């Protein structure tokens, strides 16, 4: 009798524990995602105290024409100002100067400054005859700032090697890239046009560039200082940022005619503060629901302009039974995507064929590396793909070069521009 009692008691206890376990499993939410917007936005505090700055001067032949002995030029002003600008940006700047061409040589500040008026700096056959850009940028790093003063003048044969060098030496290591365009008087011979093509004499206003490598926050600080210079156009800056969004706001609602899905309450009170999480319910027999998305996005200053053609989505899914996420692009489909005046609208089709349970989705908007980002108008205006444009003072293949660098950056870093989360309970 007593044995039967304990046997029955153990059976009841097992049933009770099993039932509680089932209820807990049923009520359990999937593991939380990284809801914080800082995953997308750049909210790092800039270091305004001490940083190492390396300044490199391109001394290949086509740069000689910027050296103007008789009068100050914008090129000369840049060489004069770059040190003080860095020191005003970072209180304790450790600045070193280099010249580069076929190799990189350390130089004194006096030789660097003399390049604005002494054409002998650009003469010779050992360092001045070609550019080894791979060697020049090998020391770029996120913890320092590297500034290259150059005319970015490359023929088609050189562009691939320059882009590959920037990709391998910088972008893959998280180093971000900035470009400043400056117009300056030029009187010289522009070479490097390809085999058998003589250099072209040019006497006109021509473009000089400061190509900056480092961390996005430091690049922005330097650009803010350069922006104050009267000889620099405030609209001629470009930044290729790993986090091209400063802020975004999301609103996701169900379609009024979509009866299969309903708005649910947020699973946890603290989820409201993120503004990116939306909860919906659906009967277990239902499979699809239609939602509408409105998203306002503030791009980082000076980043390339993008349209809906440059945007793609990445979707990941979690369940209460699994800790890891899986790709779920077939369950959250974005249709009728439109982008205008920093506002994005889209239809969101939610497809879930799973049984009763709780599910969550992370939806990221990223830049699509198969569709090149459009370069700013000032870069298009400065660029040419023919020799007659070179005679007018334009830069050969500038747009192609920077477009290819941008595409390489998007391919490697896969920048995300916004995100939101869908929690779905089927019951």
C-alpha cells in the first residue's frame, strides 16, 4: 500500500514538473538581441588629447606643377597649415613627415614646407618616377591619423593596384578613409597617362587632395578644423565610414486589412527605451501578415549619397528553443522599398509556417556592394577619363578610383545603416 502511494506521488510530481516546464517553455521569449542603436550608429567619444599623425607628401613628377615659387598657392597654404591644424585638433600631436614615390623616406618639417616653392623636391629618377602606394600606406592604423597629400592621378592600369592596397592595408583592418579636395594653381607637366603617352603640359587650376586614413571620429575632427580654412571648400569632403548612420527612428505597424496578424504588447518593460522592437501575435494556423515600415535616418556627414537601389536587408531568426540565430530572409520580405529625403518606407511581409510558439527576427538594412554608391558632385566635376580633360586641370579617373575604393569598403565592412526587431507569438 505504502509503495503504491509513493509510486503515485512520484507520478503526480513528474506530471506537475513537466507541466510547469512546458508552461515555462511556452512563455519563454527567444534570447535577446543587441537592441542598442550604437551597433549601427557611431557614438564613440573622440580623442582630443594625444594622437600620432603621419603626413606624407607625394613627390612624383606630376606634383611638381603645384610648386609655385613666386606667390602663395592653396597647395602652399595647405603645407603651411597642416601641422598647426593637427595641433589645434589634438592637443599633443606627435607629427612626423614623409615623402613618397617609389619608396617612403622620412623628412624634416623644413623639407616638407619647402615643397611648396622648391621644385627640386620633385626632381630625380630614384623616388620621383613612380608611386608604390602599397608601401606608402602600410602603417595606417585606427589609432593614428595618416594624411597623404597627393593629386590622386592614376591611369586605368594603376587603379586596381591602388584599390587593392587600400583594401588590404587599411579597410580590412577597420581603418576608415576620408578625402578633401582643394583647387590650386598649377603650371607643370602631368604624366602617368599610360605607356607611350607623353606627359601633358597644364597651366590651370588643378586639384590637390588630402587623403586621410584613421578612425572615423578623428577624421571628422580633422575635417572640422580644415573646414574653417578659407581656401578649402566646405562642400568638398568625403568620408567612407564603417558606421555611416548617426541616428535612426523606426515605426512598424500592421496593415489594416491584414487580419491574420495583430499588434501585441512588448514582452519586457525596458524594451520601450530602444524604439526598435515590435511585438505581434498570430494564430498558429495563420502563416502570413503584412506590416508597413517608416524609417527616418540621419546619415553621417560627408558620406556618399545612397538610394533604395543601394540598400539590401539581412534577416536573422531566433526561437525559444535555440540560442543561435539562423538566416531568415525568406520569412521577412521587404517590398516597395522607397528612399527619399532621408526617409525610407517599405512593405514588410512576415511569413511564418511554424507551430505555436514564440519567435524573434532581427532585420538589418545594409549597403549593397553590387550597386556602387554615387560619388558627390564635386568629385564628378573634378574627374575626367580623357586627355582633353587633363588639359583643363581635371584629375584622370578620380571618380572611378574613389568609386572602386568605396565599393571595396562596402564589400569588406558591410556597413549597416538601420535595424529593427520583430517578436512574434503564435498561439
